[in-house]
């Protein structure tokens, strides 16, 4: 076969080579089925097995993957999803046909709706459809993904990505997809090269492949000269990554001598097992959703133990712990509202916490107790109005008083907010917060009206959009004027291509995934703000 080149958008940088494995599969033959009661029982059992499968993946997740998987689990556990299938079974249709038809209708509805948020969920629904069909014995036969394979698909739900062993290398090629999608975020965190938006049927991607995900180029059946050039670029990239890793413990300083604090984002203490606090300036974001993804609400003692571990690991450096950021695409059974027409604009973040003050109070108490063991700071997500900050402050004051009255050791942590709602950024001077942290992921999608998982608008969901940068600068200038720290904890902080633009807004504090720490510091070192 002659050499063929294809170009897409880089979603997770890196180089990879190997054989292409296509995950898009043909529909399997339908099974004969039994009587109606047997078919209903079979479908219920298949759904339970799929939930168990996803829960096992979530339990092993070491970052915000657990929260992403929670969305799929919540969908499966919602009776509204399976009701049409059970109705079809009652009319005499076999379980697999009933489930496939019901989910195909749901997927078509998600893709056809006007709300772009729901377009992004079609891949999750397709994954749920196929998982349940597998357990009904009617799923298509999935190809083996051997270690080091180049995986090609139309799109890839997070659960499928997490089920693949990436330790021996490999890469992801998507004909659709977005660099701001959840699966792209997972790929970057794990160092798996990914190209999205290739715009070619994955079935056509076969044979030996060279993947340069730093520039978005795919070469199939490469000529010897192309392979030699590719290997030279790969060695150069790996040498740069190695040098950056060697200097990972050095302070981050721009080429013209400007110091920049670089913190890490974590979702579980398990992520810190192989890391030293010496490599960073502290923890800039702890996602606490993993504590709420097990099907029951964690009690105060369980939360306190986790927060204390984080504080003690940091060894005197600040630990910024975000209160529960459920809602949107991170549902929590028993708390979040099912069936919202637009969950990203619904009851999520601090809105949800204030709706459940008893649950919120437990988290605040645990955080205050953990503050005795380190520099714990509390950060509120999705804040829109100053009244929300003040309501949270009042509840924290109330719980502090209760802890002291009971003789329980506690310290009042500083209370800051995430700036991810444009209304908060535009009126930042109204918020009496101890610190501010820009959440670039949500701020970008709200400012640009472009969902992070929507391939068709992926180019619009750009954190370097002038309007997004202007809002970040506005927050930074207020922080400087009022003497309050402003950081950025979104995905953009770990993107070397975005570092210079972010620093030119005045930002001097970033928080990134541990896997992005070395590259972020290296990018800071290459930036000359004096030019």
C-alpha cells in the first residue's frame, strides 16, 4: 500500500507507532429470546452486570475518571432509560432487540436535539447500549486491543478508554471527538497520544501507523524515509520530556526571571503515593467527587481521614480542596437532579451543596478538622452570586462553632471560589473570597457557548479565545489590586501551547495534572515575558 497521510487536531501530545485496531463494530445478529418474564429478568440482570462493571472501573480510577464514569452509572440506574425497553418486552419483543431499539432511539434524540450538551452524551449512551447487549449475549464481538495498539474509533467513551492497558504505549485516533472532551483529558493525564477530528471512517484506518499527536499527523504504511524522520522527531520529543522530568523539582521561572507557582490537581490520595511534595508548590485542586461515587454518602470521619492524608502529604504547602462539584456530567445518586433539560446550567456545584445543607455541613466539618494538619483551603465551585459565598461562609461559621463547643480540634480554613461562571468573572469585585481559582474548562464553554465534548464546535471551545483571556485578566487584575491570590486550575494550565498567553494575562499560579507538571514547568522556562 502507498503511504497515506491524514491530519486532525492534537488532543494529547506524544508519538506512537504500531498496528491500527478499529473499535467500531458491526451490529451482531439478534437472539431468539424466551418468554416475556424470562426476557425481563435477563434485561434486569444485564443492566446490573453493566453497572457492576462500570463501578469496578470507577473504583480503580485514580483521578476524575471516577466522576466521569459516575455519569454512565447514574444513567443506567435511572428507570426512565430502561422503561421503553421493558414496555417493548411486554409486547413480545426479545430483550436484546427491545434494549437496542430503545437505546438507538435515545441516542438519536441526543444527537438531534438543539442542546449541544446532550450531543456529547451520545457516545456514553452507545457504550451503555453495547455493554448491556454484551451481557445479554447479543453484543458484537469486540476486537482484541493488544498492548501498544493504535486504537481507531468514531468516538471513544471514557469507560472504553479506561478498560484498555496503555502501559506499553499506543495511541487513540478519532474521526470525530474533541480535544476538550473527557476522554481527551484522561489521555493527557495518562500520557496517551490522541488525535481527534480526523474526519475519516475508522474502518479505512488499517495497517502500520505512525502517530505524531504533537501536530495532529497520522501516516499509514510509511515509506522508509518517513519512518526515519518520524523516529528522529520522536527521539527529540522524548529527550525534551526526559530533560523536563529531570528538572521537575526545580522552581518554575520564565526565561526573563519571573517566578510562577505550579501546583498539582488530584482526585484521590492514591495519586500521591509515588509523588514527592518537593516537585510542586502544593495542591491547587482536590476533586472530592470520588468520595461520593460509591453509591452512599461518605460520613464525616471518612472524609476527614482523606483530607488529613492530603494535608500531611503536602508538608506545609497549601492544599486547596474543592467542595463537592456534582451535577452536569458528574451525577451523584440521591443528590443530583435527574432529567434536567440542560444539566450544565442546572443545580450543580455550590448550588447543589446549598440545596443539601446537612450534606454540605458534613464536608465542611471534615475540612475544618483536617485543617489542623496542614494548610487546607476550601474552594467553592460554580459560584455565580456573592450570596452563595456568604451562605457557605455562614454554614462554615456555624459548624466551626459547633466543633469548638464539642471540644473537637478544628481550624477555620480560608474560603475561596472557582471562577468558572462568566457572571462571577465580570463582577469579581463583589466577591469577598480569600482567593480565586479560574476554572478554564467551564469558563471556556460558557463564554464560547461551545460544549467541551462536541466535535462540531471543538475549534470554538478554545481557552485562548480573546474573550476568555480578557475575563481571566480581569480576575487577575482584581486579585493584584486586592492582594488576593489568583490561580488557574483548568486543563489549559497543563497545555504548553497555552502557557505564554495565560502568563501574559498576569497569572502567576497554575495547577495541573501531575503528568503535565514537567512539561508545564519546561514551557514556563521557555517563555520570555519581557519581549
